């Protein structure tokens, strides 16, 4: 027997207790960043999701689509505008967001999952009243704050053996409009509503680093009680603050743990969930 075959067997044996641990449990994956843009990474993420589904893990995918929205706005000659890191969303931009997220991005992702052997169904936050929201702040335009999550449409898909793929557009409860929702926030709210075992945020960084310039300084585990000190010391800063806030809220509201995971690493989801070597930052 070759060493290569032996190593494969050892990998499978190492994965077994983790498969047993997570089988029947719900894992919410927020999918975005380079993992959506690079075809190689896209294929790796989708194959990871299908494998988890096939071994009995209930996987829910929540996605954004910032680059695709930017591309469509450029095509119509409209400039993307951001306020405090959030996309300013006027009525015309909201139309584009809805078309791109609920249409092209969502259905392309569903089609790819199905083509590669999964069973996926696309949903947007307005289907079945999944996400209801009110305006977050007038200065952001039609950016919403989720006020209620009805997880029934997602549970129906999971119970029927499908992988739900959710785009983050919400139904307005304070006005007859749709709202643009931050994908990290939507994933965290949905994970709480589903009583998920884990929330995974795929990002374009290794995780939380003691030294932002040195990826070898990854912090593998962060108890929630340590978060304020890490913010004070500047270790959690900039765009990482809202991501960590989503993780903290999810764990405090009942999700067992959350992972900030580098989506640039092929098969990072499998490595994180089904091996002894975690490669992201876990908050618990």
C-alpha cells in the first residue's frame, strides 16, 4: 500500500468523530469575498458544502454579492457610494441590489451546487417573510436593520433534504420597500433563529491576528469575555469590528460557536470542521 493511500485513510479516520459530532446539526456559512470571485476557490467552497450535506450536516448558505453589484452599477453608469463602510442604497441602487442578489448571484450559486451533485434551493429574505426589517439610518438610504426572522422557509428546505441558499434582501415592515442587509448580520440572525451549532464567516483574512502584518500570529480561540480588551488594544479594528460584533451576538443568543475563516484557503471549511487542525478564529 502506498503512503499516499495510507494518508488518505488517516484523513478520513480523523474526520469521522467530527462527522459524528456535527451530523444532524445546523451550520450556517456566510459566503463572500474572494471565495466568490475566484473560480478555483468557488469550486472548493461548493464541494465542501456538498460534502458536509452528504454526511448529514444541515448546511445553510447566506451570501452577499458586493463585486457583482458594483459591476452592474458601473454598467448603468452609476457610482458606488459607501457611508461608514455600508453601501449607500437609494431606490435605483436597491433595484440593482435586488436584481443581482436575488437573481443572478443566488441562482448561479444554486445552479453550481446542483451541477456539482448537491440539492440546493434559492431563497431571498422576502420569501415567506424570512427577513423583515426597518430602516437602519436615513443616511444609509435603504439599508435595513433586521427586526424579525421567520426561519420556517429555511427549515422546510432543510427538512426536505435541500441546501438553502439565502440572499440578504429583506421585506420592509415600516415601508413598502425592500431593504439591503449586511450579509454578516443576516447570517448571524439566521443562525440564531435556526439554533445553529456553528456560524462560519468566510472572509479575506486569516482571522484575528495579534500582528496584522504577520499571519503566523493568528489567535485560534477567543472567549467572548476577551473581546473588549482586544478592541481596546486595537487587535480588533476597522472592518473586523462589525464581523466580531455579529459573532458575539450570535454566541450570546445561543449559537454554540462562530468561526472567522479565511475563504482564500481551498477547502478551509472542511479543514476547520472535520480535522484536528482549526485554521480560523473561533469565538465562544
